[in-house]
């Protein structure tokens, strides 16, 4: 290393130190690269006919490279001029404005970055080589690869999927001007490195094999620059139905099947067509037009017979739609968490084991799999306010503590009752638990509302809601009889408001052994809701003491509350069958409801003590009742569990009801011959006669001709005979 003696030599020293190979002789690595360049250039320039000459020149150039030395540049010369002034380089390499010191990578010769591995002591020159190679690769045009190799061009075949269509494909129709290599570079009216402007693909240089054209035509193709920015549309230009569809199969192109092509027509191809047009595009448009007209012809019926057949088929499908729908089931285990603070179910007849046992029975019989379980939704406070007062809803649906700041005179409950078990309740029967009662009651209401809504919307055929606590005793501002919110009444109000067009008239049938005092009070003035209740009354001495035969409604709803209050003797299947055929069925036929809700309490079934029911109904009769309701309201029948406390009885009864909803039960023959041939007792006959006497003016259909003092079998026989008779006019 030399030390400069003056400031004048400082720039020369800085240049020498900044050079990659700090020495007088070029490194062996650079010699090898220059040698490869000379060999490749000789192969390109020599051609197949000058093999001997190229060999001689190669030997001379190789010898010159072996003796090639580096001449440091002076102060007035640059590093590039020093290389050009070297005698060895001037003898072996022809200077060119398009000088490329490194070959472009190609599929056959891929640039190996291992040649430019960073060196620990001298990393900068290797870094420059890597950057230069990257720039050369980046600057190469992805659309200039000619279909036929040219002796003067050795670019690599770039694989950029964004643009595989050469620009010359857009100049003329491929069918008219198939691709042919240019005879010479002199025939081109533009420089070989001419660039087509593109917003997304810069430096799109054209090779010498581009089709000849004038400069005006080329400039008119600038309108296609927008489509060069949509590379996915031109992945494979030679597939059928593409925008360029050559008729000459010999034209080379990429392999088919790489990506589906996109067809353009005059509705989507907004850019102007190139000069000359596309015959294939015109053919495609004509083909599409013919296909559309053919499809229109096929869609139009040929004669009136086809129209009639189609109408009949549509009507048949509409009639069978209900048969294809499933029965819905509503249940959630969270309702079982409503329990007394004592946490002892044996101290209370109404507990979570009721719904748990019914659901287990339905699962055991496979009915859960047959039906469709609805999604459970917790009822909103606005929904509860459809029937109950806002203060009442806040007290029992949120928490009693939320009403501490309210006036005590407006609270629905002055104080809780201390129960013998240690818990608290709103009365001696109805326990309350601030930790879980609110959630269970809101889920019970929400489950029934969701089930009825899906039936009204036509998503389900019918349904059964296995819910608790019950609700038909709950009044506007009074919780009683295990009930907090009136599930059925809230659901009926929701149907009237939300689905008034399909649920204008609603019938509520309550066969719970206890009268539904809360439901009656809710709709006693509504002529669009028919409430029918069959219950034990005992002249007002059975809970809740309401539901006398004279309770018929008020104002506009007078006559739309029909109570069948049994008193006296113990009632069974025979007495209920007589009331059903003489009262319930004629009322439904005349009222013609759009929706039927059933307060399905099973505490009238056999197995309940006298204090809770005391009647002797069997499980099959509940299935029969359900089956006879299905012909009305277009089959929109939804049952909601109310009372019923003997686990065996309520499980059997619920199973029969769900089977009837699924058209797999409810036959009257299941009641047995003894029941069908028996005559109802005197107490039941008197009750039925009282109901007819009170309501016959409002309901002329209540005539008693169905046979109050006859057996069910006798009436069925007579009705079948009358149905077979025909009246002939003379």
C-alpha cells in the first residue's frame, strides 16, 4: 500500500480504495465472468456457419483475458473509461449502447445467487452484483418472449402469470395474421426496444418478432393499456371461448387448463375494439344470442295443457308442504334451575324434574330426533309487557331490588311469604328465588314465542313446548299458582302484533284441570281470541275458584270466553269426550281460527291426588284431542306445558301429544272399547247442557245434537252413516 505525498493524490487514493479489488491485477473471478461473456457473444454473432472463426477468436480473446490487467484511472478518467481503453477489452468485445455484462436468467439457466455470497472481508462488491442482477431481472419485459427463438435474442422465458398474452395478439385477429418472425429488424417502423405504456407493467419492451404495423395503429392500441392491468383475464389466450380464439391450431401458445378464461361481449367489454375487429368475438356473441333465444323458447309453454299441468303440480306441492314440515320442540335445561331456596324438590310438587322427565321420555322414544328442536331465546322485557305491567315485569323479570325506589303501593307484591321449608314465595304455593327464577321464566316465555313464530312463518308444521314454570294463572299484576308470566297469553299477543295477516283469529284451548284465570282476563274483551277451558270447578271450591259457566267475556269479547266447569262426580275419558264432541269441535268449526294455542296441562290425568286434580283421564285421550285439533287452523297447533305433577302421567301424556303432532298417534281406538261405549255421568251432562244454554245464542252451532247422553261409539256410528247419505231432488 502506498501513502500519498500530497493532497493532489488524495482523490486517486480514495478511488483506489473504494474499488472492489484493491490491487493492480483483476481477480480471477472477474476474468472468468468476462470469459463467459465473450464465449456467449461469439456464439450469438458467429452462427452455425462460422464455427472455426469463432473458435479462433475465442482462443485470442481467452489469451487476452489471461493477461488482462487493471489500469488504475487517472484523475481525469473514470472507471468505465479505463475499462473501455483496455486493449484486451477493445480487441475482444464490441462496445454497444445495449451492453449487458451479465446474461439474463432463463428456465435453462437460472441465476444462482450462490455466486454472489457475501464475503466477510469484502462484502460490498458482491452486494453490488446482487443488486445489479436483481435490477436486470426486474427490468426485463414479461411479454417480449417470442414464440420462435431468434438468433440475436437470448432472453429468458419469464413466467409471470399476470400477463401471458403478447401485445401483438391485440393488433389483428390471430386468424387473419398468424404469428411469424420478422424477416429483418429493418422492416420494423419503430425501434426494437420500443415500450408500450402500461399502468401496472412498466418497461414492456417489444422484441424483433413483433408484427409489422405503422406508428398510428400502435398508438391506437394504447386504449388496451387498461386490460394490461387486469392480468388474470389473459392467463391463457388460446383456450376456447376466450377473447382471442385463433382458428389456426398450429399457432403456438401456452398449455390449456391452467386457468379458466373470461369471455367478453358488448355488454361487459367497454374498451374500443382494435382495428380489424375480432371475428371470433362476433361468432361468440351470435352463439350466445342463439342460445338465449332457444332457452326463452323452452321456457314458454307450448299450449294451455302445459300451463294447466304446471298449475296443478304447483297446487299439489303447496298442499303437501305442511306434510313435509317437521314438528318443533322447545326445551332448555336452564328452566330446571328455578327452584326453592330449600333446594329440596320433594317439598314442592312443581319442580325442575317435571320438564327433565318429559324431555328424557321424548329422547327415549326417539321423538326428539324425529322432530326439530328450536333455538331457545330469552324473552325481552318489551315482550313481557304485552300482558303484564312495567312494574310487574321489572320486579319478576329483573329483580325485586330494582324496585326499591318505587312507591310501595304500586309494587306487585307487598311482602314475600315465609314457606314451611325455609324458602320464600309470593304465596304459600309459589316459591321464588332471586338467583334463577327470572332467567327460567324469561326462557319459558321466549321458547314458546319462538316456537309459535316459526309455525306462523311456515318453518314448522306444529310444535310442543316443554317449559316451566307454567303461566295460565299469572295475571297482569299478580303471580300465583306456580305462575309468574302468562306464557300462552304473551305468545297470543305476539302473534297478533307480529303475524296479524296470518293470525287474525286465535283459539286458546285449555285442558288443564285448573281454570286459566290469567288467560281469561287477558282476552275477555277481545273478539279475535276464542278461549275455551275445560276444568274442575266444583261450584267455585276448587283452585282458583274462577271459570264459572257464566263467565263469557265482556264488551266486544262477550261470548268468546267459553268455560266448561265440571263439578260433582269424578270425571274421566268418557265425560271429556262428550264435552269435546258437543262443545269444543263445533265451536272451532264455526270460529275458524288461524292459529291454535293449547294450555296443555296434564294434571287432569290419572295419578294426581284430589288436591291437585283428582280426575281420571288417561294419556291416550290427550293424544286424541291433539289429533282432532290438527284439521283446523291449517294445522298450526302449538302445545305449551302448564300443570301436571305426577311424573309418570305427564310423561305418558306428553308422549302421546307429540306422537299425534307427528301423525304417529292420537287414534281414538287407543282409548279402548270400554271408554267408547260408556255414557257420561249426570254431572258432566248437566255441565254440558248449561254451557249450551248460556252460549247457544252467540254460537248457534251448539245444539247438543251430537248426543249429550250417548256414548262416543254410538255417535261415531251415527255420524258416519249421516255422512254417507246424499240428498236427491225430485
